[in-house]
């Protein structure tokens, strides 16, 4: 029985199968893992098995407890849930990533999608079963009165399900994505929309990364039959209980990040990048290739920069890291193809024998990303919509000589960094091209001054603080 429990789809460790058939554990990164790093005591992390190797590890461990099976999970107690593969696939790919992600990031091409039919109903049932599996595990493992923090859109129903099983618990839910405005949220079937809101409202505290997402959630709750929203107090009364709605921004751990970026593997990659760029100005972007990241419009903006400001030809290189994400989804694979095709077109149009204007890399290499942050003159972060976007914070925190940040106003990070970034409307390619031009022209002194302030803001809310604030809210 644990006093503090964390629940998330992706856990702090994943497995693969080695050539000899043995299981190899790999520690994951991300804000949640760092947030937990400083936490001492009796903490249990409940997550889903994401692959066949994970399922094998979960099955072999006593009751799914990986730490008790002797796996190296970095000192964290981890229970991995062996959810049937078909259920998991429909819950994760079908409902969470193809429906809820699209709703909260406003991604639908509405003349054609969404279409809530028999298949969508089946995905929804799987999502309910998957959320219930988490609620069951948490109910079984939580000590009386324990605190449980449930993470993200994968687990929107778990708080209410857990409340039903264990009314004694103090439950938090945290959304790492934006929340859709009511007009868009209403694309969902009415009963599904109500179920999702009621699910989150099962928590004592519903947390969001920015005021904007928190207030969109309150706006949706205002339309939920039976709910009473108090906007001033930021509370929702529903089903005889009150849920507080909180805002907890998330930044990066500056000291840990700088230490990692000072390692020899990063220096090696920085030297290789410098040689490739050859003294030209460097525009960098680093993304997981998600439809919300707006990589194609970013490339179109670079193309327009080279068209409208030919003085940059031969004097700038754009390095775009577009790492694979959710490759089970056809729309994500197609998006990567479009990114690569667009890059080829740009290189064919402007490239010369001694200048490649655009370099796109799709193989994920973390030390190379850190090296690019250190060297960038301009960092481009232009998502259609984003809960926060930590790239916008990592870049300035690591910059060697100061980088100018071109940032989408639709990223949560704009709330923290907006004063020193060059903000753009992510749909306005021409405006983004002009912002790149301005960023490239920015005098070194101004760039360094702005970057220092960006780095301060980026590191003001480290993951440890974000996580402990969530727990404090449940006191
Ligand atoms: O970036 C938003 C986010 O919801 C994170 O909180 C979460 O870790 C990630 O997306 C989920 O991505 P994946 O599908 O790769 O697990």
C-alpha cells in the first residue's frame, strides 16, 4: 500500500527483447520522471505495458510490480498493467491519440472528420476498460487517504472511476495538453463529452499548464448538465462534490539540463554540426513529428524567407529534427512523408553545389538535439497548439551565445516566454517568414539579453516544483 501514487499511460521504464531473448529495461525521460526524481518515500507509479516486451515483463513480475521482480527501474516502485493488446490499441491509438488529441489540439479537417460510428464506439469501450484497469490497480494499491495524481488525456475517466471505488483518496488529475474550447469540444458525442468532463471532475483538483487551458475546461464544464461553475473561485460543483481547477506551469531543470549538455557526446555532435553548417547562421527546430507541431508550415516559412529575402541564400542553414512519434497512426506516417517531400523541394529549389539550405533528420538523437540548442542562432517553435512545449524552454536554457526564439502564440509556453520571444500566428506562414528574418537580423547583444531572460523564465518552474505543487494541492 502506497501513500503517493502516480498514474500515466507511459511509465518511467520500457523494455525490449535482446538477441538472447532476455528483457532489457530502458529508463524514460520527460518531465514526469524528473518531477519524481526528488521525491522520497513511499511512491508507486502505475503505468501501462506499451509493447509485447513490456507485457512479458509485467507478466513475469509479481502482480506487475517491476521493482519487486528485480528490474532496474531507477529506485521507483512501478506497477505495469498488462492490458490486452487489442484493448490497449483502441484506447491509445483510437480514442486517446486519434480523437482526444485531435479535439484538444483543434486538428480535425471537419468536412471529413470526425465521424462517430460503430468503430468509434468500440474505441470508446476500450478506453473505458483501460481507464477502469488503472482505477482498479490504484484502488488496490493506495493506502487509506493516499494521494493519487492521474496524468493526461489517456486517463480522463480514471479519477471518477477511482472515486467510486475509493472515496477516501485524495485525487488529482493533470492535463499536459491544451483543453478544447466548448464549440470544438462539442464535436464529441454529447454523452462522451459529458463522460469525459465527469471523469476529470471525479478528482479533487484538476490541473492545467496555463490559465487559458484551465479556463477552456471551466467553459466546457459550464455546459455540463448539473455542473455549477464558479469562475472567480475556479471551482466546479458536480455530483455533490467540488473540484478545484488549478494552474501549474512546467519548465525545465536548468542545472540538470546544462550538466547533460556539457557531456562529451554533446560536444562531439556540436563539432560535427558546426562543420556541416560552416559558419553560416543556424535556424533550428526540434520536434516529435506530431500533426500539432506544424512542421510543414514551418518549412514553408523558411522557403518564403529564402524567396523574399534572397540575401540569406548561402548564408543560413535550417536544421529540422523531426523525430518519429505514434507511427502506428497512418496520418502521422503520412505527415512525416509530407515533411520529407517538402524538404526535398526546398533543397531542389534553392540548394547549390556548396550549400544545402535545409537538413532534416528523423532519427532521434538526444545529445545531437542538445548540441543544436547550444549552437542555434534562431529556434523555431510554431505548433498549431501545444499544452506547454518544452523545446521552447530547453533551447534558450542551453544556448551558448544567445538564440532568438520564434514562438507560436498558441503554445502554452507563450504565456511564460511571450515578452522576449517573437510571437507568431502558426497559420500565418508569411508572418513566420518575416519573424525568421527579424530573428536572423537581431543584433547579437539584443539576442543575448532576450535569451538570458528567456532562460530565466524557462527554468523558473522545474519539474520537481511542478510535481510537489500538485501534491500540496491535495493536502
Ligand atoms: O506532450 C503532451 C503529452 O501528452 C505528454 O504529456 C505525454 O508524455 C505525451 O504527450 C504522450 O506521448 P506518447 O503518445 O508518445 O506517449
